[in-house]
C-alpha cells in the first residue's frame, strides 16, 4: 500500500482480462479500440506529469497529444523492457522538456522552507503531522483538492518529483532514471516539495 501525500492509486488498464501485451499487439496491428483503452487508462496521469513541466494546462495537453502521436508512430520499437506506463512517461518527459525549454519560467527569491533542512537537505525538524489535524477541519477530499492546488505552486523540479513519487506512485529508482537525476537529488527534491506542501496545508488549516 502506498502512503504518498495524495494516496491516489496509479492508473490501471481498464481492459478486463486483456493483458498489456495483448493490447500492445493489437495497437501494433492498428486496432483503434486498443489505442483508446490505453488512452483512457493513462491520459490523466500523462496530463498531470506534463503539467509539472510546462506553464499551463493547455500546453500540457498539447504535450500529451504529441506523446500519443509518438506512441502510435513508435510502438513497433517498444521492446517491453519496461512497463507500458514507464515507457509512456519517458516519451512524455522528453517532449515536455523540449516544450518547457521554450517557455522556461524563471524562479527567484529565498526558499521559504530553508529552515526545515540542514545543509544536505535532511530534515532539521520533522513536519507537523497535519493529517490528524485536518480531519477536524476539512473532509479528506477537500484536503486532497487543496494539496493539488498547492502542488501547482512548487518549483518545477520539486513538482516533478512529487508528482511521480506521491501521485503516480513510482519508486525512487524509477524517478531517478526517468528524470536523469541522482538518488540524493531525488531525495532532496522530494523532501523539499513535501515540506512546501505541508507548510501550505498547515497555513490553510491554521496550524504550524
């Protein structure tokens, strides 16, 4: 069981008894329904991940559409060395980075959570366990909605790692490979992203 901040299960193929391998075989053969099944299962996750790279939902949707086009064109070259989901993420990340480089947002100002970490990115003090406090103030779904809003405010690198780890449920090793970062960098980005989200939630809930 995952215990990420959003506690949202990863997408699964809504295909009944049809296996991923069979869906891919059908897609290679030009089966439109197989393609539609894969899109239904993964489109939302791809949009969410794309949004962590680019500046607007509209641009994120364009990146995802470009990803689906690349999938159709490149499915014959997919050798199954990773899961279909991971392959889709790899394609999207490459395209999202290209798009983001054209609309790079500048980030400035001090880190509001710097006092929560030591010099190497380790907690200087643990975050307040906001989840117990939230139960008395907001319904669980409201907290999740608020967390998703706050997610949009994270610096790009932190947002990408948090989305992949806590929303999509990828492992640390999968994230480091997908984003091309070190394990140490992944840990620091995840800690800092979670800290900003927790601080935002604490502020909204009126607690520290």
